[in-house]
């Protein structure tokens, strides 16, 4: 898979003619299929003409170049009315807010990932919203949890909240678990501290109790009622 922004500027090469027919200037998204419908191609020349390559006509998306079988795979909008309609609908994904069915704002889309074989949109990268309320950073959500891709809002199932993955140095962490631990921390800190203190005290009493009694018997030298020192052992009478 590849980030959508990484398509921009990639040359498009015709395998049949062996020439560059243009460069990618954007992607056309089909919200119902949750896929990239076409590449927007800008051609060379004085009169730069914008054409479209339906994604099913893409031969390969390589590391540096996108290839098509022939230059005629790039066509004007007049011949691709369905693609043009999607362009006019302006479904861009980036910048859209992600909201769960229950009304939790997860964040705002910064980027989306595209499968290079079929053009499917496989994941969303986002920040802000719920993520910022837990910890700053970015997160990833698989589009299997996406119900609707709209012009301004992407609606997800409620299960999305439990399946968001935090992106941080390659470490993936469930935000649901993080949210739970964070929300409970303040409410339980004093209780856990008190319980811990009581447990420590009980342990110390078990371990140190007998030693303290022995120390008290051998060390305290306060006089008793008959003048002998308290805690002193009774000495045997001297032998004659």
C-alpha cells in the first residue's frame, strides 16, 4: 500500500509507445466502493490538458513510475462521465472528520492508504479529536470499520474505537486500552495508594514484629518497681 500523497508527481509511462504521457496531479475517490476510481493526469506541452486514467487500466504502480499499457488509457473527462461526476462531488477524504455512530469524534484525516493492486482505500491516518484527548500523535484505522465516506464526515462503526492503532515509532497500541487506563487513573490513584500503603504496613508488621519485641526486651533499660532494669534477664546467683 502507499499513501495517497505519494502518487502526486509520479510520471505515467505508456508501455506500448515507450513514452511519458503525463504526471499524476491527484486521485479521484469513489466513496461507495472505498477505492480510488482514477488518476488525474496532467500532460506535457504548452496547452496542458487534464486527462484521467481509470485505476482498472493501470498496469503497475512502481516505486518511481506508474505504467499503463497504452497512451489511449488516459482519456478526457467527456468520455468518462462517471469519473467526472466523482470529481465534481469533491470527495477528497483528507481533511474529513471521523465520527463514530455513537457520536465520538475520533479526529481529522491527514492521509489515506491505497492498495496498489486494486486501488482500494485500506486505511486512514488521522490526528486530533479523541486522539488528542488521550495522547498527542497520529493513529491508523482500517477502513473495514468505515460505514460512510462523505464530503465532510467519515462515519465509522462503534467498533472502530476499539480498533484504532496509535502510530508512534512503529509501536502499535490500542487506544481503547489507553483511554480506559487514562480515564480511571485520576479516580483510582488515591484508593490504590491507600491500599498499597496498608499492604506494605501489614507486610512490615509480619516481618518486623518479632524482631521489634526482641529489641524492646533487650534494649529498654527503664527501672522496674523493684529497682531492676526492665527487660533485663534475671542473673543466676553467684556460686559459693
